[in-house]
C-alpha cells in the first residue's frame, strides 16, 4: 500500500498513513478536529511486495498514477499560495 502524508490545518501536525490510493483521511486524531487533514506532497513508498490492489497493474502505471496525483496536489497548493494574503509587517 502507498504511504501518504497529511497535514492538519488546525494543529499543524504531519501524519504519515498507509492506505489505498482511492482512500483518504480527513479527521485529525491528535486535536480531534473534523475535516482538517489535507494531503501533502510525498514520495512514493510501497511497504510490501504487493504493490497494487490489482496484481495485473504494471509498476509503471502505478508510478504514473502517483505522479499525476501529486501533480494535482501541487497545483492545488500553488493556487492556495497565490490566493493567500500575507501581512507586510
């Protein structure tokens, strides 16, 4: 299963989680806030010899999916930073 990283928008903790690529975490266990976890960019890691829920899927396909997923996350983060207001103090 792939490893993902999430950051809590409430308390700032970074959580590493192993789960299928179609799953997602949303609630923070540390501060117990709801719907505050946001997936952040991470490097692919597969902790077992079974790299995919579908054993017929090629490694290259898994890697391409992971790259595309992170590309979308990067676009989202770039847009958020462009729209963020900063104090000029």
